[in-house]
C-alpha cells in the first residue's frame, strides 16, 4: 500500500482509484471486503465532515446578517 500511496501524487485520481481497487481485489479471502468497508466509511465520514462545515458556515453567515 505504501508503494501505491507514493505513486498517488503522480497519477490522476481515476488511475489511483483503479490501483486501489486492484489492491483490494488481490487481498486474501474476506479481507478485501474489510478494506472496501473501511474505504467507504472514510468517504462517508469525509462527506459528513464537509456537510457539517457547510452547515456551520451557513449558521455563521446568517448570524452576521441579522
């Protein structure tokens, strides 16, 4: 995985995601499922964090215009 992350800076995002998916598929037995769940949870938590920042920005912006 370190090798993949090292190359991520040079690659386009879709090439990087394809390489990560290849890495997940090559994992033994059900470990690929655990890795996929971890990636999905990381994406969901990032989206929730983004939504909270947007909500906070809207709240602060609305307080400034009162």
